[in-house]
């Protein structure tokens, strides 16, 4: 079994949305690895820094100064993001460069996206409809 999130989806790109059907056991294991990787504030910041960096990739030498952590600790966090299938990397001489794997974040976004044309459940009401006028 892979440590990476299966981002392939089906032909329509809608496989496995949490709001479409219950998650199966294997998919739950895959997703929990990704969410565990994202559950750490340092890793979440690193992912955001990598994803938002001009040019689409960033050197580890540009990431490390943003944290009050040692370089080996930063490398450990980057390894966790890589193993979760969220980022890619390549060594170039002394430095390692990282980039976002957009298909992985697109897959995560699709998990929480309601299908087009779906209505809210009858017991769910908009917040503004239940509040009393001020």
C-alpha cells in the first residue's frame, strides 16, 4: 500500500468525495496520512510557503530562515509532506528544491466540494435565516 494519496479519481474526476459517499477503509487510511501531515502547524506553513512561492518551486535554503527550527527538523517536516504526496522535490547540487503537487491539493478540495445541483439537507438552515433581526 502506498503512503501517498490516490489523486487519480475516476473519469469524471468525482471519485470518493466525502459528501457523495462514505469513505472506504483503504481511502480513509490514505486520507488520514495526508491529514496527519497537514495537522502540524510547521508542515502547514511549509506547504503554504511552497505553494505560494513565485516560480512554483522553492529552495530549502529559502524555507529554513522562516522558522526557529534546525535544518534537520525542517527536512523532517518536508519529508513528511513528500511522503504524504503533497510536494515533490529534486536535489540540485547542495540544495533541494520543492514544489506543490497540485493534483493532490485538488483531490483534497474535491473531497469537501458538494456535487453540482445538490441541495442542503432539510435540517440544515442558513445561519442568517435562523438569526433574529438586530
